C-alpha cells in the first residue's frame, strides 16, 4: 500500500469518526463498539482529527462577542469573574439567561460548608429556578435583606425556597419588611432571636448573591412598596445611582444618607464588602450606572449580566477615561 493511499485511508477514518461523534451525536463508547476499537483509541483519533484540521470548531458570533466583552470588563475593573449572556427576545428571556449563567457559575464554585447569602429580585428568582439539585454538600443559605411583599417572582421567600430546596441547604430567613416605618421598630425586631440570627449569620457568609437596583419605574423596591416613589426621588436627588440590599450608593460607591437608611433591615454594605465572593446578578441597560457604582464601592467582585448592559457599562468606562 502506497504512502498516499495509507494517508487517504487514515484521513477517511478520522473524518468518519468525527462525523459519528459531532454530527450523529454518538458517544465515544458507541463509536468504539461500531468500529471494534477501544474507547481510548476513539478519544485519541478524535483529538487527531482536530490536529489534522478535519474538525473545525466554530462558536456562534453572538457568543464570541459576549466572551470578548467579558475580557474587556475583567481588564477594566479587575473583577474576579464576569459572565455575559446574549440578549434574549424579551427582558424576561434575558433575565432567564442571566439566571442560568449565574446558577452554573455558583454550582461550579460550591464547596462543602458554604454559607451563601442571598438577596431577592427578578434575576435572583431565575437563578433559583435554574439551579440543579445538589445533595452532597453541607450548605446554608441566609436571606441578607428583609422584604415581605406579594410580588410573585419578587417575593423574597420564594427566592429563598428555591435556593434552599435546590441546594438541599439549611435555610435562615429574615422575615421582616425591607424597610420598617420607624427606627424603634427596627430596634425591637433585632432583639428577636431568629431575626438577630439571620443578620448575624449574614455577616459571616463566604459567598453572596445580590441583585442591583436602579431608579426606573420598575425598580423592585418601588414595585413592592418597600419604599415610596417620593422616597425614591429623594434618594435620586441625593445622588444615589443604585442599591444593593436596599442600601443606596452614589457613582463612586459612597453610601448615600437618607431618611430610610437607618430603617433598612439588612446587613450593611461595609459588611457585604467583607464577604469573599460577592456576585452581582442583574440585567437591563438601565443597570449600567448602578453596576459601576457597585464596582467602585467594592460591593461586588463578580458580575453576571447581559450583553446590552455590559456594553452600556463599557461606554461609561470609556467616558470616564
């Protein structure tokens, strides 16, 4: 047999195995049985097919763009992790994509004994829905901010139920409003054992999942009645650009003083900053400025968001430069 014939036969075999694996969707074990090869040989031949240029792996342009944006954001802000997902057909589709990405990232980074702090909101709801069941870790999930409302997927208790159930975790709830009417009420509530336990445990989390709020008409704090529209405007006029855990900050990350600040039922932003992994989970181009303030304040060191929001954030960075 000539060298040329041998080469053609080899290439033909590599192409056939690649076709069976990548196009027909057969497993390496199934291919091995069909061709009477060992599985190890099939693995080796598939790798060789890539080396020979028979297999060319192309990633969809929309995903390549997202990966490129991730790199730019990591470089611009020195974030530990950035995940950017393609835009969905609707805001709800986009939130679902962000939730799936965050759930996958969290699953990859779970360790035995983790205490995970969790806020609430639309994106966090989708994180809870997207999580796969975990059974082999001694995990605890603690609610980082109060929020008793009837807002469907904005319901904090629903977010907690999903997280606790999917992670087979111990749940520690903070069963209070997000913002109480008077400081005396807050002082009285904190004396309750279960509420004090939640706030104390929240300070000692090693991971935190937090939503990032804005001042649009659909802002979670306004929609749920946690604060009034008048209070929302007061905060905006005071220079606030966003909130995390119902605590507001300006574009530089400095906490904004307001009439509601002392009545918030949550750990402080300074206490949040002491948590090793702080994952901001958000979507929507209106969140770009709140994200920038959160990064400047050091309140998040990982970001999961969508392509449009990420591009708006990059524009703000370029304007700043």
